[in-house]
C-alpha cells in the first residue's frame, strides 16, 4: 500500500469511526441519557480533528487524489455521504433535545414562580387579583447551557 492509498485508507477508517460515535450519540440523545454522552466527547473531538486533518492532507496533494482508484473513490464517496447524513441526523437530535430541555425548564420556572406567589385576593370590583409579592421571597437560580 502506497502512502497515498494509506492516506485514503486512514480517511475511510476515521470517517467510519466518527460515524459510529455520532450514531451512538444519537441513540443516547433519543434515550435522554446526556450523562452517558460525556464518555463520547473525547472520542468525537479527537476523531473530528483527525478527519479534518486527513481531508486537508488529501486536498493539499492533488496527485494522491487523482491516483485513487475508481473503486476506492466510490467507497470514499459512499462513506462521505453516509457521514453527512449521520451528521445531519445528529444535529437534528441535538436541537430536538435542546428544545425539549428548554421547554421543560420553562415549565419548571413557571411552576416555581406560581408557587412563590401568595394566594389571590378579591379586589374592589370582585375580581381575583394576584396577591402582593412577599417581601422575603427566596431566590431561585436556574442555569441554562446554550451550547449545541
């Protein structure tokens, strides 16, 4: 195997491993198990950097790219197309999980605010009004992670 074909073989292997990691992450996102996802982050970062490096190396060597056999070129195209499909699915799963988490947090905050209000009272026009906010209200802290 020449260094050019070894370069392509490495790219195929890296891309396939990155696809596996992204697919496992999608399963974890759909199962709402973000704590388990942490174990994938190191692999995902290392593989993404290796993928970027392998792509740049192949792009910077036109001779190596032109020497790729049609069969290997077809395999590389198939793996790349699969990678882009899985990457898009991963992004959708991340966005859906983020949206679900944001909705849940909004409901929690609304419920906490509702419980902190005093009971309603009747006003002069017999309409129920919210009670005055107690002066010694306990602070509630909520932090949102906005990363995707």
